[in-house]
């Protein structure tokens, strides 16, 4: 089954799980106009978690630019990785998108005034 899942199908499955778990989900509309190598998905949860994920078909590989971005994000302390269809079928994606409560500044809800004051 994993071998038959396209990247678009994987993205749709991830998006459904992410939204159901309360994540903000970002994927560029046209990645050809974005910086080469930047991960496909940026996911942000109010618990303070931020994930950067590159999606690949089962037999797909990261490009050199994608490897640079994933390594740089990881070295900076970010949670950056590649997800493939096997990760969907194994439950890995569901597990990683199930937020675990942790102390963070996300405990307070920012208002529009708070956000504009910091910009």
C-alpha cells in the first residue's frame, strides 16, 4: 500500500490528522517559487511544538538542498525530518502529531494586540 501512495495523497492524510489534532498547517501553494530545499510542511501547535517535514513518495529521496535545510533546522534545535507513506501506515505520523503537554509560553493565548506589539 505504501508504495502506491503519492506525495499528494500523503500530504492530504497528514493535513487531516494535523488539523484534527489542533495544528496550524502550512504548505506553500507553489514551492517552485520558494527557496529551494525548504521543507514541504511547517506545522505549529499551541503546545509550543513546531515541526518541519519534507514529504516523499515511498521510493523518493531528499535533494541536496533539502538535506541542507533539514540538517540546518535540526542543528538549530528544530524538529525536522522526512515522512514517507510507510510512516503513515506504521502510525509514526499520528504519534508525532499527538501533542504532549509541556510547559511553554504557549500557555497564554496571544491576542492580536499582543502580536502587533511585537512586530
